[in-house]
C-alpha cells in the first residue's frame, strides 16, 4: 500500500500528499488577530508555520465549512482562487459561488492521479456541536479519501459527534488514517457543549474507526480551544491507543 504524508501547517490546515496528489485542508494563513462574529470574537493566537506560497500548488482543497474564520480566514479565502478544485458544503457554495464545488454527504468526486487511477473523495456527515445545533453553527462536512493501493483516510472537519463517526465507520469499515479536528472548542454560541471533538472523544473516534494512525488538527492556535496537545496525549494513553497518535509540531510532517 502506498504511504501518505500529512504536513501540519497550523490550526485546521494541513497538506495531505496521497497517490501523487496534494490536498489542502481548511486554509488558514492569517497572522494572529481578532475576528468579531456577531456578539462574540474569535482570537487567533499563532500564524501558520508554512505560508500558502511555500506550500505552492495543490490539486484540491477540502473545506469543511466557510462560515467560521478559524476554518477559513482572510488569507485562506484568497488562496482558494489558485486551487483547481475546492470541495465543500452546499451552504458554502451559495456564499462562495461557482468557484467551489458542493459535495453532499455520501456523494463523491474522483480526481485523476498522475500515475494513473483515481483518488476518490467522498463527503461524509459532520455535526459542529451537539445534536440540534446545526441551525446555529451551520452546515459542515467531513471527507473520506480512498483508492486502489491507497490507504483510506478520514478527515473529520469540525465534527463533534461520535454518532456521525459510527455512521462513517459503517460505510468505511477500514480506515487507515484519521485526521481528527479536536480541541473541544467552546464559544458563547453553544455555551454548554463543545463544538469539536474532546481529547477523549478523539481517542474514542480512533477506536470506533479502527484507525491505525491518528493525526490531530485544530486543537491549538485559537483562543476558544479548551483542550490541547498534552490533553490528547493523556487521553490516547488512557485509552491504550498511544501508538496510534501522531501529534505533530507546526511545520512537521508524518509519513504514514
């Protein structure tokens, strides 16, 4: 089976190299700063370890959603113009226009690989908070990457629901790599529940999926995260899954 490489850029942003293709997750390239959203303010505490220019050309962007600046900031939004394919939600397409492609849950797009064959990108359900929160937080999506002789990769997006993870495991019984957005994000928008996976939830998601490798994203660099890298390390140790966890430093890569 062909290996993949995941490079951690910062926040929810990574570069996934698989099957000769380069995919970018949730582009965030701004410097630290404040982002007022209605009555609340999100605070970015660190910029990316790698700039969009240093990353260079990509074959596709996997955009979990566009409505929150911690998943698509100003510079990240500008970077979409250079991508040949941006896959995201129907709601994001309404806001961003025809330059992006809406991919409903369980639908897929096949991207031709340079050496022959295709990489299949399937949209999968995600819930950005507790049950019933979608009218408040908006639509989000995750993705599964698959193909002949390729590992199967789950990119969660801002999903907080283990029930959605169980549903995905039912459709894809063999997940090799799980790229999990964690951090237990909390804002006044939904004050009583996390908007992304807790550290314990990430470990449980890894168990549900049977994932051999887990690369966490989106657990630092914004002020609304309530759990961090040490919390992930402790949760995976408590679950007996430490060997699956690849906790990368910004700018670092893991070949899996």
